[in-house]
């Protein structure tokens, strides 16, 4: 059963920003949207671009490689909601961001 893994401190992820991390070997993109934290797959479904390096506007991240856009809350592609990246559970304990990836 997957466990929560410490990824970084909340202070390392300012509002309106994204960061890349590895959780149990899974590439994850973390986002801070107005103080709410979200985690999705760091791998764009189009050509594998690093979503954690993308441009964040509200709750949308734009892949830096080919500009595919995803909602960081749901993982859905902005143009076609049937296309999604994985979303992961996030919680904060003692100022630390913890993420649980599914097996």
C-alpha cells in the first residue's frame, strides 16, 4: 500500500509556482495555487515534457515543450478533458509537503 512521502517544505513552493520531485520513483509536479497544494504527473502525455517546469497561470500549467495545458486540480487537459495526467494525494504536516502516489 502506498505511503505518504516527504517531498519538500511548504516554504520551497511559493504561491503560483511549480516544482519537480520524485516520489517513490515516480516523477511528480507540485503546484501551489493560492496556498492550496496539488500534485500531478510530471510527464506531459503529449511528448513527455516536464510539467513541473511549465508556466503556471491560476490552476493551469502549460507544458514548456509544446504548450499543452493541464488543470493542476484535476489533471485534465484544458482543450480535451478526456485526456488526463495522473493526480496524487497531497497533505501538509509540520510545514512539510507529503505526497502519496498510487501503485
